[in-house]
């Protein structure tokens, strides 16, 4: 059967079906079955098609995963094997139909894309419809893996859960994706204390910097701002005692007792977040859970840079203190200056919610290294 006659049959089979369906508007009337390309004689066979509404049968699939790529794109070629490998588990375990949408500009490259993505059904070649995908999802780069809810067909466009492009390679079954709807604002999502202290399950791994709580960006990590500010308040109190020790007590035992705790705090929080290794961060998390039960989640990555600065300052304090005899009268001003910097940084964060390291990260590092600015940090 020719490709034209096959598509004619499919179009005819759609008679009487719902006309107002965003799936038909986006994918067209049919989906190309992309399983077998050659017959027993190793000759190319004509592709077959199924009606779009049958391909995305609501009785079988709750979601649609749209893999958008192109034959000319090297990153798409690298990403395709991960999609192909994950497709069976996504379709059976997550009830998520995987489909490939080619961004190629001619039929020859489209056919090459189909062959490279054998095992995943494909949207028929249509340059105009591909542009609709790009504009609708506001895509600036490919590949992309858009997860859509397979429902509310009468609407003009689908409900997008997330772009899982950066998540699939490390999470083949996309367990971190928030498949079920989250009620209310995710930035105030409440979690049990156990999940606040030890990240696990769909929220990530215990050694990660923050929680994966945003279904729109499952690859991003978040921290509870209330816990961060309580932690900063505790560190600010410690810095006051350290300043008194420089000018009044001059007690070496105080330094040997406090410095390891603060150093461990900065080092562990920089790599694995507020919990469970960072002692002050853990205390701050518990206090925040009871004193401010509704969290305020903010992106975690800028905090890593901020706490790296804190680690440097804490290390400088200890080095200067250990070299105080060699430095003589210069030791005390150096110590005091470093401690005052720590004091100001923690005071601004605990009292005003202003993180100096995050400010530098968002206003300078993102521009210097062409990184995405943290818009959610301003919420």
C-alpha cells in the first residue's frame, strides 16, 4: 500500500470523531508507526499509519512524551538512544506514549530521523506543525522531551508538565517527574519532616544539594528558605562570640571547639545541602519545620556558590589564627575583618533575606559564564 493511500484511509477513519481536539491540531490526523523499515528481502517497505486519537488512546495513556529532534542535530542523535531505551517503561509503567517529532526541513532528512528513532512512533512530515511545537513550548534548543497530559482535548493547547530533556539520562523512568498534579503553589509545598531531613524518592537522593519539588523543572533543586535563614541566624550568633574571643577572651579552646563545627557546616552544605550532614543546617531545618510550617522553596544552586565563599572565609579565619604568632600585631585586624564579613553576610541573610553570594551569582556569574539567571530566586 502506498503512503498516500494509507493516509487517505486514516483520514477517512476519522469521520465522526471529535473535531475539537488539540492532538489533531498539533499532530495531524494520523501518526506514523515507526517499528519496521525493511521486509524480509531487506527492501524498504511503505510506512503505515494509525489515527491520532487511536495512537494516543486515553484508555491506555494518561500522558504524551514528545521527543523533538532533527537529523542535523548531533545532540539529538546522542539523546535518541536514551529515549528509545526508556520508551517501553514509560508507556507501561507511567502510561506515557512516546512520539518523535522531526524538526528536519526536507523529506530526506526526515526519513533519516525516522530510521534513527526506530521503535518510537513519529508525527508525519510537516514543517508548519513542527514550527507550532517550537513556538508553543518556547523552545530555543533541541533536543527536547515535552511531557503533556493526555486530556482536556477541547482546549486550544495541551497542559505541559515539564521538559524532561535534562532528566532522562540519569532517571530513565522519570520517577522524579511530578506526574500527579500538585495543588497550590509548589514554592510552599509542605513535606513531612522525614523528607525535609533526608531527601529520598521522587524528591531526589540524600546527597543532593536540594529537593526536586518542581514538576515544571524536575531537574532543578530547591531549599527551604526558612531553614536557610534560621541557619544564617545561628551562624551570625557564632560570629559574635568569635568576635568577642578576638578582643576579649582570647581563648584557644573556643577556636578549636567551634571552628571544626563551622567548617564541617560550610563544607557539607556546599556539597550535600542543609541536611543530613551539616549540623547547623539540620538544626535549622527542624526549627523551620515547627516554627514556620509552610516552607518557602527557592532554587538551591546559587546557595552553593554563596556557601563556597563562606567556606573560604572560615578557612581564612583558622589559618590566620594558627599563624597569629608569626603575624604578630597584624593577626587581630585580619581576624576581625574576616569575622565581620561573616557577621554581615549572615546578618543580611537571616534578617533581610539578602544573600550576598546569590546576588553575585545572579548578577555576575550568570552573565560571565552565559548561565540562566535564577528568576525564581526573586520570588
